[in-house]
C-alpha cells in the first residue's frame, strides 16, 4: 500500500469519527465507574479489572461468551489428581522488554494473598494452590492439597505481573506506573484517579495489535455527561448507556448501540449475623431488642415485598432480567428449581406478624449512586415497596468509593450491591458471597451479611473437589438452592449490558461487562 493511499484511509477515519478526536492515533472511551487502583491484585472490582485486562495478561483469557481461551498459557492439563501443568506462550515480553517466564507466574500467584489493606482481594482464587513449581522457563505446575478441577477457571481471573518490576511494590507503585509493567496490548501512560487512565499501544504485543495507538479511558460517572461526550464525539465508546437515553441513541444515525445479557447480579445483603444491627430500628427510629434480620421469615418477607418485574419494566425500562439466584441460565450451577415469584404483600405481612413484628420495623438501606444502572432509583423504589409491608426505609445512597469499603467491612444492615462471577460458574458467588468467612481458606471475602450455613459450606467444599462436571454442577445447584431458600441474599435482577459507540466503531458486547477497546474494530 502506498503512503498516499494510507494517508487517504486515515483521513477518512478521522473525518468519519469527527472533529479530529479519534483516529488510528487516538481513541477515547467513557466509563461509568471510577478506577480505584492500577494494581490488578488490589481490589476484585470490575472497573479495575477492565483496565488491568488492557495492561496485563492472564494465563487463560475468555471470549465475549465467557469461553476459556489460551492467553499467556498455550495449554493446561491435570497430570495427576493433585497437579495441574501449564505450558506457557514463548516469545512474550513485558512492556520493558524483559521476557515473560514461569518465574513471573509463580511470583504473581504467591503475591495475591499478601496484598495489604485490600478492600476485597483475589485470594479466593489462589487458596487452593499449595505449591507453585517452576519446571522450566515455559512450564509451571500448580500443586493442590486435594483434587481441584476449577483451577483453570481461577487462573482466568488472576493477572500475571513482572517479578522484576513488582517485587516489593505496593499499590501506589502501580498507580504511578513504576510497577505497572504488564504483557497486555497497552502500556500505562498516566493514571489520574477520578479523571482518566491514559494508555499507549504495546507495539510488541504477542497478540492482535489494537487499532488506536493512544487510548484514554475517561471517568464519567455522571450519565448525562457520558452521553453528551458520546454525542459530541469527545468519546467514541461508552459503557452503561442510561436507560432513559437508550431509544435516543439507538435512533441516532451517527451512533450504534450494543446490548448483551449480563452475568451481573444486583442483590441485597442482609445482616444475618449480629444480635444488634446498627441500622435496624422500630418504625419510630428507636432501637430494637434484637436483630429481626436473623429471622428467615423476615428475610423472606422482604423478598416477597419486591416487585422485580416492575423494576424491570419501569425503573430499568427493560434493561434487566428478574433473578432468583446468582447465576444466569446456561452457566454451571444454575438451578431450574429456583423461580422468580411475583410480589405478595399480604403474605409478607403475615410472615412479619409470625416473626413478632405485626407493626413492621425500620431500616436504613445503603447502596451506591454511581455504580450500577439506575442504582439510586432502584433504592428509592425498594423503599416504597418495603413500605407497603410496614417496613419503614431510609435510603442512603453513596458514591461507590465511600460505599464499597464500608460495605465489605459489614458496616451496614441492609445494602444493595452487585456481583459478576469471574469464573463463569456458581462456585464464584458461593465462595465469595455465601460461604462462611474463613480467611485461611479465602472464603466469604465479600460475605458482608455474615451468612453462615454449615450445609452450604459442605456442599461447596465437596463440589470444589469433584472431578465430574455433571456431579459438580449438581452439588453447586444444591448449595445455591439451600442459600437462596435461606434468603442469605435477596437477588433482584441481572443487568442487561448496553454500550454506545460511534457508528463506525464495532465492539462485542461481553457478558461480564468489560469494555474491551483493544478488541474494537474501527471502519473508515
């Protein structure tokens, strides 16, 4: 291709994307949630993971349908009941030019459980590994204390770091760029919390080279600002299209809208552990002698008061799917026995009366106002729904940066949160949200309600060591059914993911909500 011809093509791209702000040189993406750290092991938080996926690599990657694909590992296999062997991709280099080897894998896995001050880390995905053996520069073995068939699923979550650059590094070293040396398609240029993440293309990337040389993720937590930026072509892609703007953007001749079913569960945590819960009162705001949320009848009453279909149709304007369990159909651990039921106000009142609360009680409902689609509106709607059953609700919506650290500590009585099963099967929510907290085993790291059920724990433990896929699926279903019938958490819905983009930008909608700019195709 001649230089003149190439110049014409690039000029066409520039004009079609508008105002000179997007070209083969530059692209900007508007994201709805702040990035709290560049350290990919610091916080198990989807916005952080999305950036990490651009900068770092994993042994196993997933496509947009969550199917596992070779990443930094070309192949993996169980060579005996207690050993998994991974063959690594040759010729891969870190951003500083140093070679990627099995030593980097061993270092990364060993680093995960030792992160200080993490608001919720990744140790749940490394605790089953008893030993990491470096066989040669391109072969690594993971020894487990028991048969563990889910190890590949776990390795599709954890990012691999440079031992040379990350040894002794803390999260601020990653945020400054000093330790943020990965193998991914982009290099970190600058991180400004609350504002933007600037990346430059890794010209030596082992995989497909991304379109844009310079990529900027702009933190635009305000829905109106994000939409305005897309319309003005200040950004060329955006996540979390507000439901109120969906029709307008879909009808625009200059824009494209992409939708995808999501694995993101939005749900309620309930404080089921403490005898006195900090944000539970009688209807007059006075302390109660006990914690009514410990009574399963009260938890069921709360669930019965929720009209999930109304939330779907009116609040989410169709961009959700009512849920009765963490998993979506088609994924391992989904139970056909758990069905979404409609609201039952009278049944809820009866349950509250049986629990000794004929006049109801009061709660403060905590949640975010800038993290999930329509989160603030959902909180207000829930307050009205619970009020019909005699539960007086005060809503306290907070920025995600304030809410999540406190929620993960279990500071609240009732809170609304979300979860994406990174392993694409039911052990993820069971291990993280529903298992009894056990730091040594890495279980219950996000169990903010303090739920504990020995039968659920036993089923989960057995499932994680079961080699047969069908039997493991059955055990995970049974554990899920027990926890859901115990109303350990109260599922509301699975979101529908919606992205917006300029008309000539093609991107794949991903079930786990990631916005992969490195996979975007830009057409002249």
